[in-house]
């Protein structure tokens, strides 16, 4: 059976055997309740589920305990690190780790946007390999202010998007369908990324740019870089391309007995929702905005709202009644000194006092599709 507790209406929730509407901020409270039921002590004031939520969660816990080693508890990417750590402990108690949950070795992360913001002060030059930080960076990153005239070279999908600067060199970025590269799958297996079409324009890949910096006198092509990275002779290389993966390259899972789960948990943030809670989510059609200039993606209906070519603020029916709102009415949402304007969409299955605002729109660069105007109204 599938139990889903969520604030927004998702495809997973729509297919769940048991679904519970709840504010996103109460997910941590629910995780702590499950942990306490399993004998894991969670310190701090993280609130209490409602009576209906406790009844629903108790049934979920009973099912998990009845199927130890065969179940799985997971939390969404929008939850805090502390909640994810607690989920790992819950799976450990349920004997899921090493069975339904596999841990693989991974490299340490290189940093986040806050680290980038701290480093901008001393950076003299920036080499940008296809990023658009002015648009999809955090609002307090203040890219145009902190990185003004520092970008010496930039690969770009579009000539003049939001991060465009007149100074520096801008080169066209090759599409991944005309590029060579490699990657690892979820289990660590090495796979080649092979071009499906001949290059349409004289564009460059990230590997080709890095190869120039590595050896300006004799830079390699992306094909040559990938082949040199591969360990094997020509016959093995051809076999690798034919099979589409490198045999025996999957990472060995970390044995359960070697796992060192932290017994202490960081403070789990908890906030009682008194008015409205805003949830930013990725758009089904244009993701975080990277596909906003693709007309075919704009044509794909949202699987929940069925809306195309537009963005909406989804709310529950009760919230709409409480606020006196109706479908299609334009409203302005203000959060932390920033504001966005969009039409209201009343979505069944949404948690009350929750506003869903998908990312991916509000583009301001010179983009032919993303800036398309319908009846003189731009895409929001």
C-alpha cells in the first residue's frame, strides 16, 4: 500500500491508497510522530498532529511495522536536512536500510548558492558554463549587483537571457542531443552520452570549453575527452558504446553494518501556519524555467491542473472561499519583500491555507517563446 501526506496535489498522491492533505510545514511534525511511535526520541517543540492526522499516521505506522524490511519511508526534496536524517533513522529501525534503501558512496558537494555569493567579492573573473544565475538563483544572491562585469566567458542557450552582460564573450551552448559526455546512473553505472544528431550549429559543449582551458595549444574535442576518460582499448570502447553502459562499473553499496547514522538530530524547524503558507515547486512543463522557451513543452498540459502556456497560484476550495477568490482572478502575492502576480486556480486536493506557486515563468530576457504574449498579456 502507498501512503502519501502532502500539501499539493501530485501524481503520486493521486495514485495513493491512503492520502492525507496537510501543510508542508506539518510534514516534519508527522515524521517526528512516526519516529516517536517507533521508539526514536525527537527533542524540541515540533508541534503535534491533529486528531485526524494521528489516526491516519497510526495506521501507517502499523502497516510499516507489519512489513519490516519490505517497506520504505521517504520525504520530499523540499524538506529540511534534519527531516531527511530523521527519515534515515526511521528506515533503520524498520530494518529497511540495506534492503529497500541502498546507500552508495558519493563525493562531497562543492558548495551552494550562499557559498557562491560569499565568493563573488574576491572573484576577478567568472567562467559560466550554461548557468542563468540572475533568473534561477536565490533572490538575495543579487547576481547583477555582485557579479557585474565579472563574467569573462559564458556558454549560453540563448543570446540575451536574464544573465546576459555586454562585457565578456558569449558562446552558443550545444544541445545535449548533439554532444558527447558521460554520466552515472542511480546505482553508479557509467553510461556514455552519445549525440543522436549531427551538430546543427557551430556551438560548444562544456567539455570542449574545459578542454581549451586545460590545453589552449591543442584542445581536445568532447568525443576525445570522453574516450580518454574511458579505461579500455578500442574494442572495449566500441563495446561500451554498443551496450550503452560500462559493465561492472556500478558502485558497491555501503554495508549496513558500516553505516554510521547520527544519533543526534539537528533542530527540526517548525512553524505554525497562521495565515498562508507558500510552496514553490517545479513546473511539470517547463521545470524550473530551463524549458520555458520550448514551445512543445509549453503545449504539454499540467497533469493535475491541465493548464498549458501559463502559470497559476493553486489554492484549496476552502481557502478560496475564506479569501473571497474565484478561478482566474488576478492576485498579488507578497513574500519577504518580493511579489508575484498570477491568476488563482482552485485545485481539489490542495491543503488549506497553502498557495502553490510553480517555478519556471516570469522570464524577462529576449526569449521568443518564453516571452510570448497572448492577447497582449505576457506569460507570468
